[in-house]
């Protein structure tokens, strides 16, 4: 019996691949025997290091807000590798601020990367995948399910990713293309931890989470691998929350079962 979690023979593009969740996804796909992974990002040096470490990884500098660049990357991938089976729309940026204090240029840039980048990725990949089926996975967030203070703009963009995912699942499902989203929470990445604090320090900020710690990028990558592989063959329009129980509920102080 074959392993349904393997990606043998499949070609993938992963955006935001230079570090954090994207890098972990690339490494998980390589370990799962993907034929080739195109690691796309704007951080060229980090991409080159990733490609040098893995023979089946190619570095591709990509601005996800550039429609022409998306089309060229998808076409070049198909020409070089013989097809495109998986797209991971993972690139994203984060803004901390109250909505009323968020400069419009910052809000517009956030939406351009987090939402338009996903839209353009779907548009670029879908025509190639219609020839033989495929999988598209979009990185949303727990902030796209339950908003947080100080990240209103980010949350709005991740709610939009949920909507794009569901709409694309409806439109592309009949063509054999599955479209799903993942919703990580508390992940220790350079975006959320720019000063590089140790995991044990980060974990102290997540004592409100049932698992009592933050999340590692590789834990999200395992969920992405499930959805990308045949193990998730009947998942379409699904929203996989990977947050240690962050949005499962709340503890009432002083009541039975409370941690305080």
C-alpha cells in the first residue's frame, strides 16, 4: 500500500518560501519526495541558500503583486518541469496598528500582498492545473477566523483569503483542482518574532492557549502537506486551523478548569 502523504512526481510552487512557514513547507515537500519545488520570494539570498541545500529546489525571485511575473513563473515552471501540480500561496506581511491609526499606504500594501497576491497566484496556476488537476493551498490565519487587537488590517486581509479560497474551490473543483486554506496561530517566524527570541521565551506569551505554547513552522508545514497530498484527497474549500486550540474557546478565571 502506497504512502498517501508522499508527493512523488509532483511539482510545486511555494511563495514566501525564503523563511518561516514557507521554508518549512519547501523542506516538508522535499522530504515527501516531490519531484521539484520552486521556492519563490523577494529575499534572493535566503532563497539561494535554500536551493543550494536541496537538489530538487529552484529559487525564483517573485513579487506576488506582479501579474506578469506570476504568469511567467507558472509558464516557466511547466516548461521546465513538465507541469504544475501544487501551489502554496503563503507570502504575506503583517502590520501592527489600530485601524484608525493605520496609514492608507500601509493598508493598501498589506492588501496587495496578502490578498491580491493570492488572487494572482490562483489566476496564474489554474489554467495549467485544469489539464490534469492540482492543489492550491492559501495561507490565511487564525486572525482570519477571530480578529485580534492591533492587527485589524491583517485580519481583514486574512478574512479575504478565506473568501477567495471558498470561491476558488467552487469554481475549480469541477476541474479536479482542490483549493483549501490553512489558519496558523502563534507561529514563531521572523515576521512575528523579528528579534529572534528563543522558542521558550515565545511560549511564555501563549499561556492562554490550551497547549500552553506557541507553534513551530514545521507544525504548519505538516498540515499543508496533508492537504497537498492524496491523504487530503476529499478536502476542498476546507479551513485547517493549526493553533494549539487558541480559538477553541476561553478560560474563565477562577472557574473549574481555569489555569488561573
